């Protein structure tokens, strides 16, 4: 989800349509290599990716390459209790994006006491209504 959204937003499609665009990334990570290293995948998937190679399998998912190029504001949402994509990977994405000059990016980390895990951010009562 998040790396694909960042890639398409990097293309800056629709910037001349007069509509204010935003990018919200939920449970995001910087790149697949770091996700594999961090252990966020089952062993059989990790072994398969290492055998084939991320670039060759077109699985690099480089959010850290695309997000800094997005022209509109971005928000990274993550939870402390996400056991599939560790919050450290989202923090790395945030810091890399900022270090590459994108100032219009923010990160909100939701506490583990909320029990939202990897897929529950949409349930957080503090999200603004649109």
C-alpha cells in the first residue's frame, strides 16, 4: 500500500487540477530491504526474496526514494504495536524524507495502549472526519 501510493504520488498527477492534494501513509516503511532485515515477513517469504533478489523481482518498494519527491503534504501514521511493520522503519522513512529536503511531511505515532496493531489505525477515534 504505502510504497505504491508514494510511487504514484511521486508522479505528481493532477497537480494542475486546482484541488489540494494530501498523501496519508498508514503503517509505512522505508524500503523492502529494511523490512526483510527487520523480520517483518514470514521465513519462507524472506528466503524467497533473498534467493530472487528484490530488484530482479521488482519488489524494492522504495518509499524512501519516492516520498521526498512528492510535491504535496504527506502524513505518516503508525502504531507502536505494529508487529508486521515495525515503527522504527516508519521513523527511518520520516527522517530520510526530511533529510532529503521535504519539509511538508509529518509523522504521528499512535501508542500501543490503543491496541490498533498493523491494521487498526482507521479505527482510531482521534482521526479527523472529512
